[in-house]
């Protein structure tokens, strides 16, 4: 059956074609081998020597599960586990720290070159530690004792799971940062000269992009290089749109995908217009250079990687659904939740096309916010940066009405 359509919206996602690296001698390995997408439980790994390659959220969680039943577990990564963010802090989910007041700080202020952490952020981490409970303190000690590369959360994709650390601390798993040189029948040789005897390998090595169902022009498409805002191709305009392929280093895909979908619907209805192709190309170049600076370790490998705050703000401005401060300040409680609460989709349904002010207000009242001392520190910091930016001494804050 063949159908003809005027427009195509691709929403197939980027995590459906497993990627398993090609390693010399991989055909010789006699043990079990599976990709993380095939993993269902730790039972098949009972009593086995297991090599787990890669981390990320899936790798971290699978490592913890297998470590409870395996005879031994070696966790292996090349560049480290990304920026590790614990799932819960102070008895609350860590997502509440994804706020405008924090993520709105200009990245030129937040980010150090290399592995450095700015002094102000060390102070912020210390302030957060004042709210630690016993579980938080124990986890902080474990994180300090496991030797893995600690990346600034703004410089790499986030690994929002500490379970690989629990696997090491609680069940004796080992962790190593190196590459695989070659595989044998029952062993794997590492680039650091060591060899690991194993019965099974779990590849937590991510996914490959596959657009084989599209015309040849799109089969090698790269989100960062070829798409305006990782959504529209300058050559084809509204003829084809890619929704849900922008992956923030922290935060989540659905809030961005929702804004992409809303804009795409308006564009197809001719209620908003795309920029001219030359302007799209110019914006793509600026975005590409910025992301290459922001994510030096991952920009080539993870083409869909983007900054959560900037991406949300870009789309909200394009949609016309950014915050109407004059209206919002009439309700200080909601204004506080917008500034100090997590960046949830309800913030972008307050105003503009498709808005539901009352429903969004209700949703925002259910969202938690960061502790008072953190609010004071970040608000003071943001005001100082906003003031400096007015004199050209700092980049302006993002999404906080100060620029």
C-alpha cells in the first residue's frame, strides 16, 4: 500500500537501533553477549563473571542489578560515566534543582575549561550539603571513594543514576576507564594492558541513528549539522520535521519535544513562519559552535545533545509562550515556583498559543522547589550577574527577565 502525503513529521526517536562497537576478535568470544536494550533481568548472569561496557542511566542501573548476583562484575568505560547526578537528594528527586534561577546562569560563568569547577559552585555544593541526611552523606563518601572522572554537569551528558557506585560499594564490582583492545574466547584484553576473564558481556553502548525508511537525502542526517533547532531542514522547510530528537545533557526530552511539536503544528497551519534558509543556516552555525564549546567530550558522538535551558527558552520565544512577568508578579507564590521550581512543561502553558493559565497554575502548585538558603544564594548571584551584564561585564542571564 502506498500513500502520498504533503508533510512528514518524524517522531521515531533516537534510541531504537542498538549500537555494539566492533572489536578485534569479537567473533571468537564464546560467552553470552547482549545489548542493554535486550536486558530484562539479572537472572541469566547468576554466578557469572560479567563485563559491562558503558554506563549512562541504563548501564548504571543494570550494573547494580547484576552486581547482586554475579560472581564478579567489571564496569568499563572509555571517558567516564558522564556527569553523575544522584537521583535523590535531601529525600527529594534531584530534578527540582533544574530551575530557571540555576540553569539561567550564563554558561560562560558556570563552565570552567577542562575538569575544573568554579569556586562559586563549590560554595553552592557546600550550601546544598547543609541539608544532607545520613543517606546523602554516605553516598557523598562513596562517590568520593570510587575513582571515576568527575565532570562538571554542564560539560557532558548527565548520568542521572549513582547505581554503578552502589554496585562497587555494596557488591564489590570494579570500575575502570580504558578501552577494549581485543576479545578472546573467554577474555577481554584492555588498552591498559590488563585482561579480564568473563562469561558474559553486556553492551551499554547506546544507539545508532537510522532513517532507512526515509529518502536517501536523510539517511545520513546529523541533527546538529543539518537541522535548524534539530527540527527543520533548511532545504525542505515544513515539508519534513523531526520531533523528539533533541537530547538535553540534563533535564528530559519530553518538555523539549512538546515545544517542538507545538511549533511544528503552528508552522504546518501557517500560523508561524520558519526563517529563510540563509538565516536558518546562520543560526545553525552559531548553535553548533556553542554546543561544541559546551560539550567538548561528547559533541561529535552525541549529535542530538543540547543545553536544556537554552533550548527551552529558544522554543518558548519562537512560540510566543515565554513568561509574561507583569502578569505573573500578581501572584508571587506562582512567580516563585516558576523561578525556583523545576522547569516543567506547565511553565510554557501559562501564556501564548495553546495556553491553559488556570491548569498550568494548578500544576505549578504541585511542583516542589529548592530550599530557602539555595534560593537566597542563587538569587543574589543572579542579581549580581544581571547587574554586571547591564554594564557589558558579563553575559546576560537566560530566561529570567534580566536581559
